[in-house]
C-alpha cells in the first residue's frame, strides 16, 4: 500500500475496533476492509452518537383520528364537586369601582360566582385552555400600599375576551390571594393537560417524510379558533435563506397540514403573562402547550431561529442541523417530567369533542389574515398528475392539495363557507372574537357587560359593598343607579 492510499483510508474511515493499534514505530496502522469492521463518513462530518432507543424516531403507532377539535363554549356545564369554594370580593359590574361579596367556586373546567343575598343570578363560566390568572394591584403603587387589607387578582378567559376581578380582604389578604391564584392556576392546568395525548417532544425528522427533514422541534399543542380549540402537531423548521417555517399537522403522522406559517424577522412572537400560563402567539395564531416549561422551550427555539434570520445566516448544512437538534434535545431532557409520566392513569378530556368537517378548519384572528403566506417567497404546490392521485411523498392540506418542503410556503387553506349547504358548515360571524389583553388601569365595557348580574329592582335588599375609597359599606343598589361599566381602578401587577 502506498503512502497516498494509506492517507486516503485513514481520512475516510474509522474502525469500530482496533482504532488504537500502533506499529513498531509508534504510528497508527492503517486498517483495510476485510481486516476489521469499518464505517465510512465524509471528511469533517463524523457520525452522530447513537441515540437512546426511546429517542429513535418512530412512525406513529396509534390509529389516525383526523383533526381533533373541542368545544370551548362558556356555558358548558361545570363538573362537580368544586375543587374549592369560599368568599371573596367581586368587582361590581355596574360601576366598576366597588366590590361585592360573593361565593367563588373553582371547578376543574370552570368557575361560578354566587351572591349570598340571592338578588343577583349566579354566573357560571367554563374554562378555555386560553385562560389565565394573575395577581393585580390598584391603579397606582401608592394606592395599593395605602390599602394593605385589599389584594386583587384577575381571572381572564381571553379566548372570549372576558375578565373578572376579585379581591381578598383582611389582615391575611396576601396569603389568601396567593392560595386562590394557585388553585385557579392548578384547575387551568388540569383542563389543558386533559386535552393532550401522551407524547414526547421530537427533534428528528420523521422516517419516510422528506418534508420534515429540516425539523428542529415538534410536538402537540392546542390551536385557538373561533369555534373552540383544535389539537394539532406543531413543527418548527430551520431557516432557509431569509425565511423559516412553522407547520401544524392534524397528528404526528404529518400527512395532513392544517396551518403553515412563514417566519421572518418581522413575525410577531409573544406570550401571555399569567401564573403557569402556557399560551403564546405566533403571527396571528394562538397556541397553548402542555406546560409552561414547554411554552418557554418553543419560544426560545423560535427566538433562536429569528436571530439567525436577523443576522442573515446561511442556510444550515446537515452537520449544522445535527448540532442544532442536539442543543434542542439537551433542553428537552432538562424539562420537568411530562404530566402523563406522573399521572396514574390518563385523564378524560374535560372539554367535549365537536364534529370537524373539511370546511371547518381552525381559524385564528381576522378572516383576512388567513392563511398567512409569506409574500417574499412563492412556491407552487405539487399537483397530482392527470393519471393518478396526489403522491404520498408530500403532505396535503385537508382539501387534498399537496404541499412541498421548499421554503415552507403552502397553498391557501379553505375557510368556513358562508351559508353552508350540508348542514355542518357554520356561517361566518360578522365580527370574530379577538384575544384581548386587559390594558393597564382599565376594563373594557365588553368585558364586564353581558356576563354580570342584572341590575336589581329598586325594592331590592341592601347588599354588602366594598368601595375602593373606603372600607366596607352597605348601599342599596337600584335599577336607576345601575349605569354602564366605568373604568376600573385596577392594574396588572408588575
């Protein structure tokens, strides 16, 4: 063997055994095929370390069910018995400046408000995964410090734009508020996790699915739509030139694509601030993950992709993708144990299923905002040839249109039809409900009206009322004194 041949062999192969054998001169001996087992790889790109068996990508084994959607109506019946009940003060929805004593009951799928005097009808509001609880304060720090006996918290079902403010009162107000906030947060987490199947976050492409070859992170999440919530399988892709991609499939088989987003430096990414809240927004779409820790992982991964786009990084090579996935996998391994690993048995979904048809795809935000397709990149989707059906090598939208992996832009998805003819299609509402964040120092009228107690008659009994400018007082509420909601003197805690 010539020196050149030996150099080539040593450059292109690595022996599985006998790597450290040395000759009489102390130099490593070249190994030839047939003498020992060898494996070849490109120069400068050594193979990855073997994956643990539980992390090797596997094809989905559970039967496909199609797109799973849940109803998230506010008037759904609440499960009994309640997790906790007790007296708190509720922001009066008649003037927005005083509190009335109520009995608040926390259920696993919602909460109810009952007035002790029975002059107001009870309220019952079912949770949505797109809800949060947060401690609040008065309109200024000085006002908050001047009334240490009053501590506020808010429960926001921002899926429907509804926010209720409550307060604890007395020398132990801080402790009681912390307990209420923790109990509401626990109830919301129970409901959210009941809608997820058992799964593990993935970073490797799906075998036989070439359109997942640039996958960085994938896992189930909930997608907000104007009719409820949908369970989708989200997938974040590495950047390609000046854009990256986020796809949502109906399940982990990644065959049918529900949502496709083009991510660039201007794509808005935000999170909802609340206690243990797992909701975040990407563009005009709103998602909820299984836990708050998973939300932070998704936000970090998306942020890292946007940083590369902002610095005009080149399209990653296969070797760079391996390093990216290794970094993401390290973060996944550092997450707390998955909820199903600690639960003794899987919990039934706490929201009812709703029937999904091809025309009832998830929608988020204004109708004109969907589908969100990048204007900077245009890709023609693969069309089936005249003699056959769409090839199985590309994912399809629910209407059968094939989409390819090129630069992450898909064909428009169908929206709900107006005036459906099959009886299953819902008409488009005149105005879609938007996810709203309560502004500092104010509560919109649409948040207090419609869900409050009706104004009692002039002959109603006196009710206990807590005024912000004084202590506990007693005042008689009458129909004539009931006016439109005013600006509430409450503020989100900083």
